[in-house]
C-alpha cells in the first residue's frame, strides 16, 4: 500500500530526476524503475536528524526522508541495498538497517538544500549520536553522499 502522499500510483517526476531506484521493487513509475525528483521526495514527509559526523565539525542538522518509508513506497523486496553515488562511490547496506535505525536520505543540511559539491543532492545519514553501535567505520562507510541510484538486491 502506498503512503497517503501517493494514494493511488507513484507518479512520474515532473522536475529534474535526482534518484532512481531499481531491482527488486514492486512499485515503479518509469519502466521498471522508480524515479524521483526533489518535490516527490519531500512530499513523503521529512524527518530531522541532528548528529555529529566524521565529516563536519560539531553537530549538524539533516532533513530528509526516512529510508524505511522510501523502501515501503517502492515495494522493496530485497535483503540489501546497493547505493551508487555521482562520484562513483558504491556501498552495500543491509535493508534491516532502515528498520532498525531511523536512517534518512537527507536533502537538506542546516536548513539548506545540499549542492553536489556539499555532498548533495542526497546523503544517507544515520543518527550516529543515538547509539555507540553506529559510531564506527562500518556505518560511516554506508553513509553515501551524492546518491543518485539505489538497487534493491
């Protein structure tokens, strides 16, 4: 079932696409993929995570889409998520992470949309300060920035 933001069917993007999800998904809008522009992602409802990170000094505020909600929206049926970034970085994230922790796909940092040169337009952020378990290289390496594609495996 789709979230109330998309009660009937996932619409095609009307703005510039920023994220393509493919692989083992049940809800698509462009061929066998789910393609999103920023407005579509924001319509899903934003969540805020304030946390320190290894990449910035001090606490940073990130606003983004809960990844469990995004996975539910596209009908993800896999065990893992392969994330591909504009800078050719790739990481593999267990799907369970999105249901165990409040991980977000951040669109904004400190209230501003993130530009590509500032790790945008999309950045996977874990709430690192919420648990000592998240404060290690395993979770830091899963926190891809400049995200452009997700493949459900």
